[in-house]
């Protein structure tokens, strides 16, 4: 896909925002119906058809949509070739996202772009729109479903072509080939995974130009039996202690005992042991033992004084934009399916003990995860990296506009989420699940972890949404294989979360990171949560 910058006054689509008084000389255009005066402005949209490298020659019109603060619905306008401009009058002051689509004579999108601007009282603003050429028409989208990394069919898969009706997707062995005929390549995929009484309904909407192949991992039932891994730990000082990780298990060792014990599901894993100094509290020694056979109870002795152990690299991450309610850590995820904590958050500084690259193999990598639960809602940053180093991350701005309402209660609850467009968002994630009420009337975290109940997850790409800023959960009740018991229940609280997601990589790489390392990937999320009782 060829991506080019559509620069202000260089040719192509030009957007200028300012107060009404500043643009009264511009004629024509559409009115939003918002009363002008203080806090209102105009958006002037100009196109240079004859001297543009950015609009394909077969484009006959530009469709523009503006969304953002103060707008309940997108405001739209069209510039027909050879018209040079249009004006959208009386837009409210605040952040705006501007979407542009170049269409050919058949109504097919041949280029698409978006940009952010802000209308401030008494100020003029401009926007740099990034345009991407798109191939009109559809094609195939490949969807793979797995369990424990092995291809396996999901319990239910449905497909939507453009804005058409949902239909059951046909596939074999966890592989589904979906035929998209929508002119803009827009599609939706719904995957249901049922495991040990837990129902996950996952819905993805994107365009073929963004993502044309992805994998959905279904959770496997929890193991029915466990094995015990234990052993002695040498090389601990008078006040030192050690953590021992293997598979899903974690054991502890202290100087007084000199031994550890843990339980995990049977399998082959890496063993990771970390030693903490009793004097400084810092992680000062690491031991990694690869491919430990833990299909039955086994003994694994550890000696931090041996050549098998090594010193980690000590580094610092600085977190900007926090409110003082920060939490998080750095973990090391080994190629052998073991995760070990190697750093924790101290205020706006994360100190961690990284694994040197010469001690890594295969798909080893580190993950930084930091979140802030201040008054502005949840804000988080995750970074994936192999080589440990010092670096700085910035938490995203708060995302406080999302609201959730009830669209229907039969045959199952369907909710509608709406929000104002968020700057630089690549996608929006929506999460819904019944509240699990504990003995004190609060949501029970333990009951969720045990797999009870239903969870709906929706991922919406920026290009699929366009200027839209709302989404209603679909009705699958008429499709073969669907079970209404998989829907959200009426008459009880439904917890919801709406997140805006951005990153330093493409959406395709963002999705690929769920199953493989994308070194250097940084994911930022800002969201709001609440509870609704339909």
C-alpha cells in the first residue's frame, strides 16, 4: 500500500479551520445547524485537482466527514470535480477528526485519509492528512482459529461483507477464507470460543487494506492435573530470597529453607530463577534452564553461584504523564512459555533487570506494562522489546467521552457504545461482561478468573469506522449454530469498557503482536469504564 502525506497547500485536499468571521468571504457549503457566535467556527475544505500527486486521476469527488467534540453525528460534505472548495459552517470549538475519501465514477474509494485539527476561538487551524491509495473492490480475508497454538475450529464463526447481513462462515480445521465484495473492502468477523463454561465472543471490523489475515487464539480448558517441580536453592545470602518460575507455576526460596516447590500443568518449559538482594532489594542474579521436561513430578536444583547463573542488565524506564496512581512492571517472556517478573513501578520510574541479548534465544522478549487509574479513567502503555535499555514512555491523554446505552434486551442484551473521536486512534476496543458480585456487593475478580460467565470483545479499526463514532452489538440470533445463551443477560449489571488504541506500528503489526514478537512495538490505550443494567 502506497502511503503519502497530503500536505497543506502542496496539492490535494486542504483543510483550514477558523472562526466564522475569518472565513466569511468563502461562499457555498453546508450548515451543521449549530448556532454560530462564541465557540463556533467554520471548516474550509479546498482541493487542487489539477496539480495533485495525491488524488488519483480517476477520482471524481471527495467525500469529507468531520467528527469530534460537540458533534453528536458526523458532519459531511462532498466536493465534486472540478469544484475547488466547500465550507462547513458553525462547527463547535474543540478537537475534530477530518476524514477524506476520493471516489471514482462507480462510487469506489480510490484513496483514503484522515487528520486531526482543533478549532480554537479566535484561532485558525490546519491539518495534515495522510492519504493511502486503496484498491477498489474486495478480495479474500483469511482467518485462523487455534487452541494452544494448534489450528482448531472455533465454536462459531460469522462474517459480514461491508454493511451486509451477517452470515455463518464456512471453514475447515480452524481455517476460514472469507470473500469480501464491498467496494471499500470493509468486513466484520465474529468468533465464539467456549471453554470450561466461559464464553468469549470476539468481533473484529477492519478493511482489507488494513488487515487481510489474522489469527484468533481460543482458550483451552484448564488442566485437570498438575505436576510438582521442586528442589534446593544455593547461593542465597543471609537476607536474600529467590523466585522460581516454570510454566504457570511460581515458587519461593528463603535462606532459612533453601528450597522451593511449585505446581504447573504438565509440559516442557523454561525454568527461570531470580535472586533478590536482601541488602538492596534489587534483582542481582538470574538463572535460565531451557526446555525442562515437566510432564511428571521432577526435581530441579538451582545454584546461583554456578556458571549457569548470570548478572542481569539494570535499566530504568521513565514514565511521563502520570497522576501518581501508577502501577505496572517489566516481565521477561521466554521462548519456552515461562513468564518472569524482572521489574516493578516506583512512582514514575520503573527499574528493571533485563536479560542480556547473549542470554536470549528464539522468541525471548521483554514487556513493559504501565497503567494509571487516575480520575481521567484508565491510561496504559505497553512496549515489547528484546534488548534491555533505558527509555522513556508517555501515557496517552485521557479518553472521557464514551457512553453506553441499551439498544435491545431480547433475545439477548445488545448495547450501543458512542464516543467522540480520539486523536491518533488506530482502533477502538469495546469490552462487555456481566458483573460478578461478591459477598460485599462488589465485582468478584476471582469469579472472572475461574472462567464463569460471558465476555464480549469488539475491535473496530479507524478506516472501518470512518467518521462514525458509535457501535451497536450485532444480533446473531437468526444464524445457524448461534446460541442465545452466549449473549449478555438482561436484568443484571453489565460492566463495560471503551478504549482508544494507538501505537507506533501499523494495525496489521498490532494484531500480529498477539501471536508473535514485534520488537519495539509500543501500544497506548486510554479508556473509560462503567456499569449499565439493561
